[in-house]
C-alpha cells in the first residue's frame, strides 16, 4: 500500500512538473523562470517568448530605457543594433521615440552589441500611460514587426 501511495505521489509530481507555465515554449535554458520585468517597467513579448523587451520611463529625466531579455526575462540579450524606433500614440498625434544603444564597459557591451537602449523626449515628463507600436526590430536573426503595446501594461 505504501509503495502504491509513493508511486501516486511521484506520478502527481511529474504531471505537475510537465504542466509548466502553459506558455508553449522551451524551458531548456537554466535559471529561474520569470515573466515579470525585472526593473518594474512594461514587458513586451516578441514572438512565442523568443525574446522580451522591458520599457521603463523616467519622467523626471524625460527618458525611457529599453532592455532586451532572453526567454523568461532572466538574462539580458545583446542585439546587433545601434538604434530602433517606437511610435507612441499621443492625444495630439504620434511621437517617434528613437532608442540609441548604450555601451557598458562593465559588461563589455558596445554600441551595436548591447541589451540596453535609451530614448529621450520632453513629452515623457507628463506621460503616465500611452499606447505604442514597435514597427520593426531584429533579434537573433528574426525580424519582429508591428508589435503593439501599452505603457505601463506591456503586451
């Protein structure tokens, strides 16, 4: 009887372990399983969680920082770009945010091989929420187009 109960517990644990997060993606990368933006910004998923971008507005500085992440947002992902654009939909029309690559001597990241980008705009000082579209970005050889999201909700 004890052997039967042990097998039932083991079978239940295996079934629960295989259920995962239900995201339909590969969990082969080691590390913790995250879906929340680590800086508290808006998380944007690219494809079937092949990559993520986190956007975080600093209203006082009039900037928005974007970080690229590997699946589950547990590790930064360098991309080969010097810049990318986002079109923000504001009450009085569209505003283009141009994100410039940020070099980081501590991590060895350089312009053209980095995970961090920053855009500046005066209107960010008063922006609490806005809808936006990422027209196009290339990550790991895949081009993602027309990615709609909301700040601060994400997609």
